[in-house]
């Protein structure tokens, strides 16, 4: 049995908090998939959360 491991994205503390607050963040990665789960890491204090990519508008990404 294989474990499904979510791709990892490292974020600044400010972007990490923006996602928690439900705000969009600026991400320029081109290989993100809508509806896919990602592991988001706060690079300042090394905490993480998992979120699904909800939508992308230009360079802005929205998470749920």
C-alpha cells in the first residue's frame, strides 16, 4: 500500500498567514493543479498545513 504524499510548497510567514485568513497569495509556479492537495510549509517557524488549490487568477492563487 502506498501513501499519498502531497507536493510541498514553501511559503513566507506572511503568505502562510494570508492563506489561513482566506486571502489569495502570489505564486508564480506553473505546474500547480486545481483541486489538488498541497503541503504548505511556513519557512520561518517550520510549521505546515495541507490545503487544496481552489482557483488561480493571473498569478494569484486561492486555497481552501
